C-alpha cells in the first residue's frame, strides 16, 4: 500500500517536471532578417510534444497508483474492522448464568450502535427456560403496548389553565 502511494508521488513529480520542461523557453542569440544586429529570442523547447506526452502518461500513472493504494487501504480497514468485530463478539460471550444478549449483526455493527437485550415477560421470571429466548414480534408489541411512556398528565402540565 505504501509503495503504491510512493509510486503515485513519484509519478506526480515526474509529471510536474515534464510540464515545466514542455513550457520552458530557451533564450537564443540570433539576428533578424534584413538586420545585422543580434537579438535575444525566446525559443520553445524542441521536444515539447514529447514532454507533454510524458506528462500525460505520468498523470495517468499517478491516478492509477493513487486509486490502487486507496483501494488497498480501504480493504485493509475493512479487514481490521471485521477482525475487531470477531474479537469483540468472542469477548462478549458470557456464562449461561447471565442474561441472554442477542448476537450482533455484522451488517449494522458499529461504534455508535447500541444492542439492547430483549425484554422478558413477567411470567418468564417463574420459568427460567423462557428467559433465554428472544421474544416474538407479537410478544414484543404487546409488551410495548402495556408500557405507557407518555403519560396523559404531561399534556395537562403543558397547557396553561384558563383561570
């Protein structure tokens, strides 16, 4: 990966040098037609087309090596992330006496995602076998409906009385 970035930088430097050589003008002492006095003229580089072609090739090389290096860098980050996820999952394994935690979905794993443990129903405290099971969507919905997060008396507190 670092060799590809170094090659991209080398291509960029060689491209820059070729552009400078292509636009460079050389002062030449000459005489004008019909005159005997010598003057200094700025003559373009005789190989400017070759320099422009080389600059184009080195710019393409720069783009290729840079994209190749970035691609390799991104794949190494993905590999590191998957190894960290697998290490975190193996560290999260707890003895069977603790509460059940669902496995982390690798498609949505990230540092800012919180995995909640499933809610257990009130009758699962009696039956420890049911405690380690994940609730079905219907059970989850019914438990969610039983809990009232928004009390009705909050609305009366926000409305001023008309006295």
